[in-house]
C-alpha cells in the first residue's frame, strides 16, 4: 500500500509519543531489534515512510502486535469495524474444539455461498 504524507506524519507522531510513554529512545529500539544505529531514528527524524523492518522493530520494542503497527503505518489496510455480534461470535468460536471450529467454518462458507446465489 502507498502511504500518504499524513499517514507517515501521524505514524511517527504516534511512535514518538509511545517512545515517551515507554521511556525509550530510538537507539534503544534499534538495539532491542538488533538493528544498526540510526536505522529507524533517521526515518523518524526525516519523516520517511516506515518500512517493514522499522515496523517490526517498533512492534518488538513496544511489545505490540506487529499487525497493529503495520496498520498504524498504513502498510496494511484498516480492519473493518467490529460489532457486538462479531465479537460474540469470535469469543464463542474460540471456545470450540479445533474439529468443531472446522465444522463451523464449513457451515459459514455454505451460508455465504447460498447468500451469494440468492441476494
């Protein structure tokens, strides 16, 4: 995905705020991720687009899900909003055995196929 200038600016503002909250600096983030000095700090300072590497490093240092960081960076599309029904279904689905989860997926796929044929 192509990132807009606003997404890039917003991402680095968010990341800088997280640095303060977590009492880190870019040098420490780079060290935690095993990157060379200034790999991320230069991108942040010059407001360059975050890369896969910088997002993974930030996720690791901030103890965040990498997918979340990639979405914040504009490298993945935003998730569709979740509603109460979705959250309840997901909660219940996770309580099922693997075998029952597979059955439920087959059932849901069948429903979607039927709905697609009869809009």
